[in-house]
């Protein structure tokens, strides 16, 4: 699956569980680690976990196994590494504090 199709799959999984403030940052020219970062906000730690679980489940169903994940449990930030795309699901407080949009640049598109 190419990066664009994977990105659409991730966005749909995020939207299915009502993730908020979905943003996509194209980091192709800034790092060799990944092509896109997808950021989303969960209303609570539990919601962020459920949203991240949905992304992992939908990608596995499509035959894409996550390379890794961090922040499982009661974390305010869950990261799922899908290779071409790294998904960050955070609570609003964590997203404001870490401010990845400022660190990596303005999002290329928002959902």
C-alpha cells in the first residue's frame, strides 16, 4: 500500500472514533524516518487509546502491521509507527505542551 492510500486509511480510522483536530504534516524533506506525521486529539487518555487502537486494527486488517507503538495504557500520547506514516494521538493538554506542529512545521492539510 502506498503512502497516500495508507494516509487515507489512517484518517478514516481516526474519524470513525471521532478524533479531533486531525492534521497531516509532510516531513519527506525533513527526515528519512517517515514521510508523513498524522496528529489527532482524543478527548481523554482513554479516548486517545481507543482511537490509536482503531488505527492499529484498521491497518492490520488492510495487511499493514505497525512497526511499533508507544504510550499504551494511561498515557496522554500514543504513537503508532506505520513506516511511511507515524500517527500521534494525544490529549489536548499533551498536544498543546509538545506542540509538534510548531516543531515539524505547519500541517499540509487538515481534516
